């Protein structure tokens, strides 16, 4: 379709639907619609796979849940491509560990459009506000999230509807539309007399329509219902309204309680001209304000890493929400993280607020406790907003919190200030980076458009961090000599990126902002942070941190949580702490400048030893190991994460793979060649079981290069065998035989019998790949005889399996079946499920060749179930291909087509060569009579 398509729209406020213009597009059953809803609710955010599974199936997901989600994601991607083609602003579902991310303009999702309209209405006059809110309400096409599994819940959508409806009614009250509102609200209050906001609005409409008696009777009805159901009187707002109606002194256009007699305080600093994105964060602030309006405690802490835009968000929102606080807004910068000044004392801040509230200088009490008492008495009962910006600690904030309810307090801090949640029921909001589209808009507001790709590249290199984005935009706007391409090139070099994001002031750049946070850490935590910077790990867990720092796992976990509390790391999962990209670069510079060479070498040694030991333990849970490398005793059980099963080994490798490669590259750069090839070899097992061509090739080439540089013959031999294994897995004949022959020559020279047998097994398989079947069979049968003599089950199982493959390709099916059955028996004895899958698939293919279709189908379904439970994705694709062939041979054309389609979906990216075979099968199937 190309760019002729148009971006899709998403409906969640009613039946969950994908829309092409106004046309609903079929997407599938409740599970697919539920997945679409989960991604759309958190648009431009990563939704973890585990979170998706929990939402779709609750606490009892099927064993195939992950496979189902993967398949449904692929299906949704195809549907989106069908609607949008390659439209540059179209919706995309990205794979973003640990899950998936829907990237699209939020306005194309009805939920986010409703929130946007609500926010816009808050800054408009009543007539325009009513129009916007009516438009927002029209987005509801029925009960939200209809047609998805019942386990998918989003109660905030009903809260959003009530907020939109309530705001629209408030606007209509101000416009004097009392008769219409009486008709609209009366059935709502009859259905739910506990909805006090709606009841209050109906009371106002009745009163201003001249029906004062009906308004008083309505209050009595609501009061009785509240007492009967909740055992309490109605809330303060409704009681105040009742008193005004009773005294017949409710002004015509008053929506909220009248302002205090004193002139309202307005201490807000200027706001940024525009705020890119942040719809969810603004909605959170609105919700907090509604809690204050309802008489509840409303203390909010907005936290996040340096430069994330905490103050900009709060001040921008406060300017537009000012009319919610008729008695004014107090603002103070607490200088909690000012590099040149100590944090302000509460006593000084109280003086500032009292003066702002109109207390003459001579009337400010000397004693701090008296200032607190005066401050609290002056704001008690008022509807005010208190903003405490850049707080250092909870202790600095507590004396400044307004008493009771009706006022709202917002605190911004680089620290989480968890103590406020405990002592003052504060609600915490951790700001994340901007969505890609919002980040680009921020740059363009400052510097103008520079091309879609260039500005997206700039935003990505700035890590979507608002401070970095503003600096980049300002640099482009300030100098005609700078182009977006120049800045992209400069930021593209990790070594110069932070320097490029400095500004003239010594404390305004990104590096300076991070440095202030770092200098505030406790010394022992700062030391741990520095050591994490030596090896540029993508994430850090407590066991790795303990190994690097030479501390206990409990100490490491405490240090990581302190770093997360200071927003220098983000806790993205259980025992997984991740730095922002720019924090990672800052940390590397810091480690290079503040740690001596000996300390950096020590950290690298500890990192290599950790990954060698844990990877070795993990690989032994996944596959039978025939090489002599053994690092399992390098660490104690307490020093390693628990890896007691195949699944735990797989999960560890998946979570730590990027880290492992970073450590490998760091050791390579340091010239630690022996460490590099050994680590590459123990990590090889994971990619042998879960093969990805590019990653596996990169790993093995690094290991082989290191073995050659170290002059280690054993290392060269094993890494050549590893490279040969890649060629055999992906059927890449180039160089495969040469690697196997060289490995055999080296193994013979070493005099290691097991290594020689392993090399011969790979030699036989290389000959098979090249079509030299007779030579392959002779070689592999000799190996089988040798392993029978030595009693080496592991190597015998491999030799039997590979011999069966050679015999199958030579057309000797009966001999192949005998050898494959013997291999399967050994695989089951050793509990080696990866090899069990291979054996079952081979037996299915052999049974198909001799016409035993029932046996073939039985073998392949057993293997499919095993691949799904073990997440052997590539192997599942191969099995689906085999299953399709079996079903086609049995004349089940629809079943065959379904299995070929599943195989193609799995193999399209993982193994293009096999994917081409599947496409040929599908074409042949469609062309057959």
C-alpha cells in the first residue's frame, strides 16, 4: 500500500476496535482485542510481557500464553500494515524488552483524546469548555473496554468519564443551562444518590431554576442514603451547599466555595510556553486536585531523574489549573540539589510563605514552631495550592504541608521522599522520558522542523530527556552554522555526547545535573555506583552488583534501592535496575575519572568471573556439556542468582545477555583474551539452544579472535567447533567443513579424546551439509562405535543423531530411524530437552518419508508441545513446517495451511532460508488442485 494508507485510530471507550478512518477493521477475538487495549492504554510506553499475560489470563495463564501473545502481536502488526502501509505517522507495535510498545500519536486513541480535551477545557471560558467536554463525552460509545476478557480492567476510564461529565456540567451551570441539567441529572442522582458531586450540581440547578424546596428535599434524600449506606453525613462540600440553599444566599454563578476575603497569593514562576506530551501525568495531577476538591488529603510527590522535567510539568499545570485554587498559589524553591547553596531551612521557607500571605515582617514569630502554627492557621480552610520545588528530604517538607483538606501540595524532588507516603499519605508520581513523537515536538518548538528522520535521531540521542532535548533545540535555534545533521553527528559519538549537551552556565548542562545527584549519595553507595560504571552494563541486579563491589548481596540490594530512590537508576523489574542512557554515559566518564586503574581492573576481573561462573551454571541446566571448561565452583551458592531449573537458566540468560556481551567487549578491549574466549564458549550454549544468527555469530567471532590472539590451541579448537555449529544450525555451508577439519587437527594435536570425538561429530555433519553423505555416514558411524566403547552417553547421543540425519538425507530411512530412536532414548535419559526436540522432529520427518503418518503426527505434536513450554521459538517454527507437511500428506489442506502460516510467522526473521522453504510450500499448496 506504501504511503497511500492512513494512520489507524483506536477505540477503547466502548467496544474495543481498530478503525481505518470511520471503518472498523476486524482484528480477532477477545484476546487480541484485550492485547490491543493494554498497549493502547499505555501508548508509547513499554508494557511488560508478564503484565500482558497477567491481565489477559489472571493467575492461571495457559502454558502457551507467551506464544499466544507473540502470535497475536504479529497478527496485529499485519493488520496495521494493511491499514497504514508505510505511512510515516502510522501506529507501530515495537518489541521493547521486557515487552511491547505501541507507538502512535496519543490523539489517535479515544482515551487519550478525551484526557486532552478535558485538560484543554480547564483553561477555557465556560462556553468553549462545554463544547470541548461535550466532544469528549461523545467519544464514549458504550461501556469502556467492551469485548475484551473480563480480567482486563481499567477502572480509571470510568473515573475519566465522571471527571469529563462533571466538568461539563460545571461549565453548563455557569452558562445558566439549569432546566436542561435538571432533566439530565435527576435520573443519575436517583440511580446513585451517593454521587455527591452530581447531587451538588443538581441542587445548584434546582435552586437557580427557582426550585429551592426541591433542592432542599434532594439534600435530605442524599443525606438519608449516605447515613444508611455509609453511616456518615454527606461531605463538607455538600453540607456547605445545603447551608447556602437553606439561607437562600447561593450566588448565581458560583461553582466552588467563595474565595477568602484576603487577596489571593500568586507566587508561580513563569511556565514553559508549551508542554510536549505528559497527558497521563497531567491527568494524574487533575485527579489529585479532584481529591482536594472532595475534601481528601492531596499531597503529591513528582519525582524523577535530573532533567526529566518535574518543575516544568508542575508549574505548567498549575498555571492552567489556577482557578481550582481561588485562595491562591504558594511556590518556593527548596534548593535541595543546588550545587552552590545548602538546602533552605523550613524556618526560612515559613517566613517566605507568611510574608506572601500578608503577614508584616514584624509579625513573623521568632520561634519556628510558632511560625508553623501561624502558617497553618492562616491557610486552614482555604483552597490553595502549595508547590515545594526541588526538595531534598521529607523533613524539609513536612512543616510546610497545609493542615487538613481542601488545599493541595505538590513536591518535586530527585529523591522519592518515601517518608512522605508513610507519614502524610503522599501519592508518588515517577516521571519517565518523553514519548518519541513528543520529544520531536519539543525540539521543533525551539528550532523548527529539520526533517522527520533527523529530529527523531536527535530525540533518540538525547534519550528523550527533556533537559537534553531543550539544550539540543536551543543550540540549533541559536546558531545558523549548526545544522541538525551536524548535531546528530556530534551526539552520535558516545564519548562527546555529554559535552555536546553542556551549556555556557556551569550548572545548567546534563552532566552538571547528574553530578549534583551523584554528590548527594552516601559514600558507600557512591562507590558502588562508580564501580557499576566500569563495565557498561545495560542493567544491574543485586548479585552482579555484589560481585563487582565485593559486598554481600543484601548490601548490594540496599545500595541499588538507594540509587533508585535518588533516580539515578530505575527499578524496571524484580531485582533489575537500569540507568537512563545519558546517566550511563555520565557514569562511564565518572568511573574513568574517579577510579584508579587498579580499581577498574579489579571490577573487570570480578565481572568476568561472575559471568563465567553463572553462565556455566545456567548452561548446565539447559544442555549436556561435553567441553572441559568448568567455572561452577568460582562462586558460592549465595553469590549466584538461583538457577535450579531449565526455565530459571533460560530467564537468566535472557535477562543478562546484553550485559554479558558488554562484559565480553570490555574484556576484549582490555586484552584479556583468555577470559574472552572462555566466556564466549560458556555463553555459546544459550545461543545453541535459542539460536539467533547475528547474535550467535558475533559472540563466536569475538571468542575465536580472542583464542587466536591468546595462542590457546584448546580455545581455538572449541571456538571453531562453535562456529561450525552455527553453520550447521542455519545450513550455511561456506567454511563449515574447513572449520571442522581445523578443529579436528587441533584436537588431535592436543591429544584430548573427547574433544577429538566432538570435532569428528561436527566434521561428519559438515560433510552431510555439503551432500557428501557416504563420507559423513562412515565418519559418524566410527564415532558411534568409539563412544560405545568408551561409554560416553553425551557424545554417543550426538553422534547417533547426526548419523541419522546423514542417513535420512542419503535416503536410508530405516537405518536412520534405528539410530534416531537410540539417540532419543539417550536424550530422554540425560533429560536434554533441546536434543529431544531435534530427535522427535527427525523421527517425524523419517516417519513421513516411509508413509507412517500417524507416527509422524504423534512425534511432531509431542515436540511442538515441548518447544512451546520451553520457548524454543526457532525450533517451533521448524516443527510447524514438518507438521504442515505431515498434514498435507494426510490431505488435511486447511490444517497444513495453518501450520505453514504459523511456521512462516516464526521463521520470517529468525531464519530467512527456512522461511523461503515455507513460502514455497504455501505457494505449492495454493496451486495444487
